[in-house]
C-alpha cells in the first residue's frame, strides 16, 4: 500500500486510509443517476452529464463506452460521472431506462 505524502504523525491512533479505495457497485435498480445538459466552462459547447453513479471505475467505464457508442460521439468517465459530447439527454435517458438504470415515471 502506498502512503503518499505521509511522513510522520504524532497521533498514536493514526491509521492511514487509502483515498483510492474502490466502492462496491450498487445494483442497477438502486443507482440514482441524474442526466443533465451542461454548458459551463466548456467554451459554449454542450455536453450531457450523467451523475450519481456509485461503484467501481470499470463499471462506470463500461456504461460510458456503451452510451458513447450508441450516441456515436466521444466523451469520458471520471469522478463518478459520465460526460457525453453533445445534447443527447432524451436518447441517454431512454437507453438508461432500457438497461434498468432509471425507472419510468
């Protein structure tokens, strides 16, 4: 285990906690994903944001890859959010409902 930037602690009860600890992925039906359009700090270009994912990076990457493929655009997945280039809110919501991540209202 790497203890980055920890040299010495005077606290006798100190225990190092790894910040990169993976969180177990919640089941699809328990995910509380939120799909929004964002233009802030993107030089006026729109992106579709999917936030609220709880789980491992590999699972997030898998969902992002599928959404990017179905929309035919680029994007990224990091910090428990997926960024899809362009405005695809309706299409992404339908895909997430189809895959069991969102419930129909």
